[in-house]
C-alpha cells in the first residue's frame, strides 16, 4: 500500500491539471441555478393555474387530467401503462396525506439527481475516465510511467482508485451545490419529511403492499448511494475503453455513443427483452425506489445491480489483462 499511495497522489494531480474536473464544477455552478429557477417558475405557474398552492388540490387535478388523457386514442399503450402507474402512486399519496413533491431544497436535491442520472451525470463521469490511459498513450508519457520499478497492475489500480475518488467527489458536489442553491429559493427544511418507498411493479400493475414512508435524509442516502454505484460502473467501462483505444477522441466518442444509445433504447426497446442484459439500460437504479415502470419487463433492483456488477467485473478484467500484457513501449 505504501508504494500505491504515491501513484494515487500522482494520478490525482494529473487529473486536476487536466482541468476537466474544474470544467465539470463550472457546468454544475451554471446549470443548477438554471434548473432551480425553472422549478421555481413551474411552481409559480401551477399555483397560478390552480389558484392555490395546496398540493392536494393540484394532485386531484392532475389525476383528472390523466384520466381524460387515458381515454384519448392518440395516447400510445406504453404511455397509458406509465400513466396508470403514476396515477396509482398519486392516489396512494393522497390517501396517506403525504405530499410526493414538497417544495424545498431537500426535495429539489433528490429530484435533480433522479433526472441527472438519466444521462447528465454518466456523461460527466465518462469525460473524466475515457482518456485516463489513452491520453498518456497518445502523448507518450505512459512510457515514462512504465520505466518506474512498479508493477503495471499497480499503475492501473492507482488510476482506477483516483477515478473512483473523483466520481465520489462529483456525486457529493451535485448534492451539496443543489441543496445550497435550491435551499436559498425553496428553503433548507424538509430533511425529516416522509417519502413513500417500496412500490413494486407486478406485470404492468403497481403493487402498494410493501409501501412505507422513510425520511428524506434516508431516501437521499439510498438515492445517492445507488447513483454512486451506477457512476462507478460507467467509470470502469470508461477505463476499459481508455485502455483499449489509443485515441482520446475515439474513447470519448465510444462512451458518449454508448450512453446516448442506452437512453434511446430505454424508450424504444420495451419488446426486446434481451436488452435488459446491457449495462446502459440498468443504470437508472433510482427508478426502483420511486416505483417507476421499468423500460423493459423483468427489470428489478437486484437484477440490475447484478448485471452492473458483472459488467464492471468484466470491464476491469479486460482492462488489467490488456494493460499488463500490451507492448506499450513500442
């Protein structure tokens, strides 16, 4: 471990000097205030539309609107299934008198992560990880690194640890910045307010047999923990691509295309059941907390976590095998 620490320190310094992490921080500082203002405008428009800020009246009106849309022949069957699940969740929240979206900084923080995990956060992680090895191969600095009396696997392991550290920092920054900025607008309260969890999808129907309330701070720990795991998977896949592809641009292009393809497939491949074994379609682990209808039938939280773990193990095995055996010096 003593010989590994200087390597991790070296990798951390190199990642900071690339300034990509600073660019990500700048993006968060610009976009989160925009999303906060957008949420504020939505809340104001709803209050104006319904003539009240009472969440029960707004929810009842949403249920009426969805009921009317269900009778429209222009709405697809897939979208009708999603609406029926949402309607049952809203009705359950009304019955239990629990506001599903209380306007405060804590609620914004959890909702922002739920939406950001779809594509935004994985893209930022891939930008950091996709050139971790390929940039050094193209510039030739990897040759200097390999001349040190350190096993190759330790060099790659130090890169992996540094990458996971930055992934963890990104997740923490998203939560911290979201709470600080949105709290200034909506208030910093709400940590102990209840959130309903335990929804299960049985076939195309929503089961509320195991639904119970947990405080928002517990929910956020679960949500950000699942998000961290999904982002670590993306980081490991990016590391593998960086090892296999010598071009930084090509590595980033592969990861961007893969993640975007996963987003497209999630809305188009509901009848392609074999697609559930692709890691891109299992990244939305937060959906299982909210009870959202899975993009492909058969997806569950244990199944998605298992698929992601297998892909991660495979990506790391390929990365270490190729990196330790490839003739990088010539």
